[in-house]
């Protein structure tokens, strides 16, 4: 199994109305130059954060917590497992447990120097060692290295003070970019002072930058890397990621723009050669017209996928399409059916030695 390659690629086309879901340091929507034209861009960090938040809704017990205050996480588990501990004693024991595991802890309140990604199961395992009076530091390190959450195995964990606690990320998420040239626009707005008797002027004046676009989004999962971390929970993790990828949306200025949309079309492949992004379909920007951008973006995506398959890479082992417009790549199905079938395919591949 270690020599097998199984990748799941997810491609999505998503229309986003006027919005500012991901801002730069000046408050403007993020952009990039691609194919010689200005494109709207949403960073991978922004969308991965949204995917992790979606995980909390789908799998509340299978998500990790990224924080400096991990002492409190372990302390709470100690108090839960043995109420005889006082708050002070539990905090001190939690700090010792994490130090034994190889982490540098400033103090019980400040925690680690950098953000630490830890699962609830890891906190519970450390607390269990404390309660039973374990003295072997290797057992504490083993507890912190094992039992990763689904999102930890997918997105990875880096521990600068002890690389043996690292997890390699099993997924990669691209920056989403518009399939067409996208100018930035400006919303001039005013606010009224409700208690002011002077109605001739505004109580506040401001400007918000925004844009609207049809985005191409892409992510890939190294299933074998995920399998090494999660075992046969990997198929479920793949399904969870696909659902969260499709349903998530960065929340920047969402109260001002109410821009919550879902992808219009999604193309999912299982590959045994290498991950393949289809962003090259949009190196030449889709031209503006009264017909919009989606339909021509879908046509371009189909053409580019077929071009790569005919010249450079193998046919996908399995393909799934959700939504209308990409029928040239696979028969469209609902998201529930696509995820269920995808999980079953991954499970069968892992059990039978690969594609």
C-alpha cells in the first residue's frame, strides 16, 4: 500500500456576488495578475479556515483546536476524569504533561509561544496519563503524537520545538481566482446619527471596496498520506473534506453583502498518477458579455480537462459531477450520492491495494 498513489481532486466553479470575503492589508479584496489580467482572488488560508469551521458543524467531535492555551484543554480533561484534582493542581499537572510530551510552555495561562493544533482525543489521552500517575515521558509524547483529528490529518501540524510531533498535510488548497478579468469597485455609504437634530448631513461617511466574480476553486487530497494518519477513517475524512469544501464560504463582510453562495458545478476525480489542477483553462480570461461567465467557464473546464487527458495524464480512475454544466466529464448526481460513492470507492481501493 505504501507505494500506491491515490489522489482525490476537487474542482468547483462558484459565482460570488458583490462581496469582500477576503481582504488585504488595505481593506481591499485580494487580487492577482493571471494570464496578463487582474483577477479576483481568495487566499487558500481564508478558505481553509472556513472549511475547518464547516467541519465543526459536520463532525463536532472530530475537529482539533488551534490555540496557545492548550494547558487549559488538558486541565479540563483532568478535572473531568478525576474530580479530586483542584483547579490549581490540575493546571500544574497539565503543564507538566505537555512539557513531558516535548512542548515548551511559558506558563499555565500563556501556554505555548506559537499556536498549537491539538485534538480533543490527544488532550484526553494526556489527562489519562496524569490521572494514573504515569512518569515515562515517552508515553506523553506518544499520546500527543497519536489520535489526530480529521482536520489535523488533512491540514497538517507543525511543532517547531519538536518536529517528531509534526503531521504532514494530506490536502492542498489553491487560491481561488476568477475565470475572468475583475475590476475592484467602491461602495460609498453614509450612516445617520439617530439622536442628532441636524439632518442636513451624515453622522458617518465611509467607502468599502468590493468585487463580484465567477471563481475557479481547486483542492487535492493525498489519500495514502491521510490513510497513514487515520487508517480506515480516511474514506470518511475524504467525504467530510469534500462536503466542507463545497459548502464553506469565507465570512469577510458577509453581514454587509449577504454573499453566501454554493458552487454551480463541481468535478471530482480519483486519480492514481498525480494531482492535476485545471486552472490553465482560464489563463486566457473569459471575455465579458451579457451571457455571464459561468457557461463559458464550464465549457473551458471540460475542454481543458480533455486536452490534458489526451496529451499528458491518464484518464481519472473515477469521476463525479455535481450540478449542471459539466455533463461532458461525468453524469451529474446530487452531493449526497457523489460523496457516498466517493467514500465507497476510496474504501474499496484501500482494502484492495490501490487503483
